[in-house]
C-alpha cells in the first residue's frame, strides 16, 4: 500500500483499529508457525533411522542373537527343567525340612514369597513391598472367583485366597513358574490352582468366568496385546486390575501412542539386564484407549509414577463368575 495513503487512512479510528487487529493476527500466526515447527523438530525421528531403521534396534538384536548362539552351543547336552538334587533320608525328613529342600533346590525365583513361617524364597522381586500397596487388590474378596494371569510363583493368587476368594485360578506360560507355584501351594495347603496356559487361550468354556481378573506385569511381554485383552474381556464378568510398564512421550501427551521393540529392551532397576521378551511399551493414554476399545468401562488410573502404573476397570454387564459347565464337555 502507498505509504501516504496508509498514513491518511490511519487517521480514521475504525481503519486504525482494523490495522492493529491485522498486525496482532499476523504476529499470532507467526508465533504459532514457530511453535509448530519446534514441535515437529522435537518429535521427528533421527534422520539416520529413516535411512537405516534397523540401527534403532541393532544392539538388542545382537544381544538376542548372542543369547541364542550360546544356547545352541549347549542345547544338545542341557535340559529344559533343572535337576533337583535328592535330599538325604527324604522319607525320614520332617515336612518343613522337606519343603525347605524343595525351595532351596530351585536355581532361581522371581517372587520373594513366605513359603512357610520364616522361610522365604530367594526371589529378586518383593511383591509385598514393591507391588501389593499399589496394585489395588481389594481387602475383601469373599465368594469371588479370581483369575491371576501371569501368576509367576503365585504371590497374588495366595493373597487373593487369603482375602476370601471362593476360587483362585492362575495361569502362566512359563513351565518353571508353575512348578514353583506348586511347591508353595503344597507348603501352604492352598486350594489355588495354576495351569500352564497362554493368555490367548482364555475363553469361558475352558476356565469359566471371573468376578476379578488380575493382569499384572504381562501386557508389555505380548506380541498381540489387543487380542489378549479381547480374550480377557471374554472371561471377565466383573472387574479388571491392569498393571503395565509404560513409556510417556511429552510430545504426544494425551494421545494414544506406543513403541514396538522387535528384539527386546534393557531392563532391571539400573538397566543392567537384557530382556528379549518385551515387545511393546504403551503410554498411559494408549492403555486407557485399548481397554475402552475392547469393552471395559469406568477406567481409573489408581497408581502411577513414581509407583507402578495400574488401572482399575469393569465390564458394563457385570454378573457372578462361574466355573465352566462340565455337562457341555468343555475340554473335549
């Protein structure tokens, strides 16, 4: 615009106000463009990963391959299950000493559990202090059927039984976990029952339905997490308690988002352990979204950073849990 004409027009109040509004909108537009460009740069992946995406998981792939090579080197001379050294005079041992022998003969335990009064397994995870205060397990489970998915050695199964559950069914896909579960079960004279079963195999005709499902520490180990939640929804007729490790990314806060790890991640309290069985890390928004997608309602985050991340959810059409109808030959 001609400077002289603009100068004359600016003497008119209405025109002067219009120009000021235009200038303000232009400044706001420029600021928003700068902000958008900044966010895009922060969220953009490293250009080298676009050229060679395998560089992002090269180290974990190498670690995994090395583990496999080491195993193949001894595979034809090793066993899937460890040998339990016989106890001397086992028929004459007091029951408590026999149980102690069984516990100590196991080469490794995940959970630290009080097997007998004063006798604890050598687990590296202490669920009583690290998990129980945060995981939302109700104090009163009277008359409930409870399913413990990924039970490990059974800490939460036995805790649910202690809190009055009518029946506790536990499943785990790791054979060693079921063996150790049964050591604790026998020592405690528990009626909780563990099955070697994958979460993908859950359906009402196999194990029935449940008032409460415990889904702790499994989600990120699954290649097909949504399908697993669909199977859980099929057997849950009450409430679900869901715990998972999560990964929050500030640039997508509030947006359902996940990262896939094709060959595992470094794990442990100080990232000192390699875990080839972790495939997904979701953010909290994605955990809520996927639970909503498969049909759970009343989703509530009951624990989060710095404590374990836990969600409570329920089904919309709650009903009492029940065992499978054996007249229908569910296992045939």
